C-alpha cells in the first residue's frame, strides 16, 4: 500500500514532464539557426492553446518540429508576428529531433524582457504595467 502511494506521489502530469524536457534541452542543448513556420491557435477543454511550427538543420538533416507555447504566453505573442523569420533553436546533441524554440529561461525568438516577466509573475501583475 505504501508503495502505491509513493508511486502516485512521484508520478508527474504531462505538463510538468514537458516543462522538465524544455529545461533539460535548454541546459544541455546546442543552438542552430532555424525558421519559424507558423503559429497555430487551437482550443482544448475550453482553453486556448498555441503551437509554433519551426524547422532547423543539424549535420545536413532538416528537422521540422512543433512546440506547444500555451504555458509561455509571452513567447506565443512574439511568435505570432514572426512567421517566416529566422530564429535560434536549441536541440539535444544526442537526439537532434528533441528541440525547443523557447522555454521558461530562454527564447530563440528574440528579446523578451525576462525581468518584467518574472516581476509580473511574482507580483501577480499583468504584462502591461504602465512602466
């Protein structure tokens, strides 16, 4: 019985597993030049979702990937205007198909005011602070 409770406690939901994957690729990934394809908006269980499609090349192989930006709304807002633009992509050197275009600590889409993002998140303010 204690083992079942332990396993249930240790089980992570899919959103947490994806966050951990992004942070892992950010931590040990290499950077390649890529291109933003499109930002797709959808709705799942009554919640809006954003998926950015991008491509990049590693060792002569072209990869096309998509990343869910729902938990990174500031990045999704930037991606909306960058279709067809060049971007940086971080990929896992051991598995180049495992890549990110952004995470909680890094963005390949250009400048994001991370200080403002952390401040607004920590203080519960909206992104438009009037400053």
